[in-house]
C-alpha cells in the first residue's frame, strides 16, 4: 500500500496513528503532525485520498466519497496486516469526518 510520494509511513512503535488530511489538502498539510507523533514514539500512516494531492482541483469532483471510505477501510486492513493491534484514527476537516 505505501507509495513514497503519496504516503507517509513511519514505523516507530506498537501503537499506530492513521492520519487523514483535509478536503482539498494532501499529506503535505499533516507532515508536521506526523513527524511529531513519530517523535513521540507512535507509528504513523497517512496517504493522499483519491483526487487529492494533484494540481487540478477538479480531480476532486471525479471521486465519489465512498471511495474515500473504502480507502480508509483498506488502510486499516493494511495496518492490521502489518501487525498493529492499537490503531487510532485522526484527521483534519474531511479526514476528521472519515475518522
């Protein structure tokens, strides 16, 4: 699941935070939070939601919100497959709604 330019994945400890960005945002807007969580000993996983992280804002309107929900479900499954048993989900704006 991780893709270097569209994903943040810090493997630091047994507790993991799935971090979700806001509407019209990308992982760049949550990078500082991800690094702070990493420094505090948390593993962190974040990714660009479909239609986000691209130049044309119109890409957002090509995506149905159910795709974002599916992406979050897949991310949780990915983290469980990685062995995490303690997963917190937090987000900003749209990411908060999805959390």
